[in-house]
C-alpha cells in the first residue's frame, strides 16, 4: 500500500522534471549541505566534551532538537509532506496504515534533526568519558525512543494546528501567538530583560520528568532502567495523542469550517466593505476596475493570504525590533533611522508568495477566462499588479501606525521616503513576478493554510532575483551614506524608478508573449491536481 501511494505521487510529479529538478537539486544540496556541516560539528563537540559538560549541555541540546522539530514547521507554515486524506478515504485502506504513512512523511520535516542526532550520538560513542564504543547500545536506544517521541508528537501537533488554522477568527489569533512564542524570548534576551519567573521555569525544565532530560540521562548511563520506562511512557502518550488527532482529521471537513455561515450572508444593501472594494472604479475604468475588485475580493477571502498579511505586520516587526531595543542597539544608527522602510520591504517580500510571484495560483483552472476574454492578457496582469500594490500599501499604513506607537523615529520625512522606496522596490518585484507567474505557474489551494506560493524549483531562482530587485534601492542608500546628501539619495532613487519602469514594461511584454506562446502548458499546470501526498 505504501509503495502504491509513493508510486502515484511520483507519477503526479513526473511532468515537473527538467529545469525544475535542477533547481530542486541545487536548493536541496545547499540546505542539507549546511546541516551536514552541523552534523560534523556536533560529532566533534560530543567526542571531546567532558563528562560534566555533557551532563549540562546534552539535555539542552535535546530540548532544542525537540523545539526545532515541533515549532519551526508551524511558525514557517510549511508542514512538509502529508497525506491528502480526501483522496484516500474512498479506498478500503486501514486507518492504521494511513497513520503509518503519515508518520513516515512527518519524518521529512525533522530530517535535519535526525542528521544532527546521528552526528552527536557518533561523537558520544567515541567519547571515553561516556564509555567508548561499548556504550553504543546505551546511547542509541534512548535516542531512538526520543526521536520516535518527536515523530509522534509532530504528527499530532500538525493535525491539531491544521484544524485550528482552518477555523474562522481563530486563525489570525493563533498565528500571532505562535510568532510570539518564537520572537518574544529573543526580544527579552537582547533587551536584557529577565523576569524572575524564568528562573523557576528553567529549574522546572531541567527536571528528570521531562523526556529530553530523561533521554540525556539514559544516554549518559544515569539510572537507565527508570529513565527508559519514563521515556516509553512519554512515547506512548505521544502515540495516543498523534493517533487521536489523526482520526479527528479523518472526520474533519476543513472546507465547511471555512465557509461563511448563512446568518452572515451578504445583505442586499451594500456594506462598507463593498464600498471599499469598489473604490478602484473611481480611478480606473472597466474592465480594469472590475478585475482589480475581483482580485481584492478573492484575496480577502483566502485563508492563506490573510495569514501572510497578518504575518507581515506582526512577524516583520518582531524580527527587526530586537535590533532597535537590544542591549547594545544604537538608537541613532542605520536600523533605527530606516526601521519603517526595512519592515515594509520585509512585508513586501512575504506578500509575494501569495500575490505577484505566482499571480495565477489561486485562479487555478479559471485562468482560462483570461485567454478567452476579449480584453488583452496584459490587462489581467496589470489588475493583479495594482491589487498587489493596494494590499502592499495597506500593509505600509498598518506598519507606520505600529512604528509610531513604538516611538521608533517615524517622522513625516521617513514616511514619505518609505512610500517611495516601497514603490521603487515594487516595480522590480512585480516585473520579475510577472515573468515568474507565466514561466513557473503553480496551482494553489485557497483553503490550505500551510501551502506556500512558490515551488521548490522557483525558490532557487527567487534567491537570485531578490537581491537584484533590491540592488538599485540599496545603491541609493549607499550613495546617501557615501556623499552624506539627501539630494544624491533622491536622484539615485529617481534613476532607479525610471530604470524600474523600463524593466516593468519589458517584463510585461515578455510575460504576455510567453503566456500566449505557452498557453496550453500554463493551463495544464494550473489545472493539475495533486497526488495523494501534498507538499506544504
């Protein structure tokens, strides 16, 4: 059964070979090359550490392994590969086997940690303070149980978080809470703030009751039998939690949970939101205005877009805030002076995955209307670009309000400068995005919260294009620093804007020609269904 599922998945992925496979290999080589280096480093650290150091450091290392495995996929909204249960429930497959496949797929989200754990365990086996190579069984067995505990816990958490993220109103609150869990400790550390309650928590987390402490003690030969029994108990509890959440997901209808209730159906009288959506018609004529309105309405109803939009003005501020409020932060330095511009460009980057990098992703097979309609395809791309700009500047307004509340040097001059910088950066981003939307189209499921906006084959290309898109604005800032002149900055920014306008026009023509030439391929890619395993 497992082999059949994997074969069906490979068949569904077969058309993506070629250049996409090359980009995927490049990104995979870089990513796992980095973690291989970490694995080697952990080997040498564990091999040469003293017994006292291992007693203190090994529980912390296992706790960090657990936190990375469980939290990072949730915060990044990239849960890895998973079964699409809707396509498998029609077959008479035992739920236990489906759960087994789900566990194997959960292993892909923690493959980096498994690699690091192997390196650390090999180093411990070589360390004479631990017992040398004769201690291999004593090291491997607790570590294997601890990894199995992480695997089962990750399966349960993924199922639980997916259901919570599909519920209306709960989704955005949960996102903010998850981001706070990651960023607030870092902010407290950099600002030198140390609440007294943290000491109690620190002592609590070092108790042998917890699985990471029990695993470390068993690996070092401390009360092995008692600690192994404790770890088995934790693993059985994680197995019960994971299987229970998996069964609940089998019976859960995410589409129904995201639907608008009947008592909230749109009224006949236009609401204030309807009037806002129709504001573009005051500036643009039809059909451009109606295409912009359609794009704004559809994005506002898309859970994945709303999640990224909220992350733009929450996670973006939390990422850069420690550099301003840190213990050694220079309140008159570059980051302080340009904080608003930096967080706005960061938000612009986040929004790209659900807007301009893959403009037709949420349209899916409905993209054929753009080829069949009497208006030019360029008009549809322009409408999507204008809608993206409206969303981007709404994000800028929210971020401006937040920075003003935080008193981070936001004056009228900096606000105007940020508006211009975002406009220039957007020209380059939209230009590259129009090309990517027709060269690497990918169908997106609007109700799948954890699905990104770019395939792995294009992520490597974005890694190259992104610095090029920001280079003209960076040169303008560099010129202002070198000449200490605001006039030079404005001149350079104006030149970057003219160059961006020319690039945008050329990119639009290239995108339209490519779309018309590869119409069938684009329609096929955007109409393609997923295999039984979905990659998020």
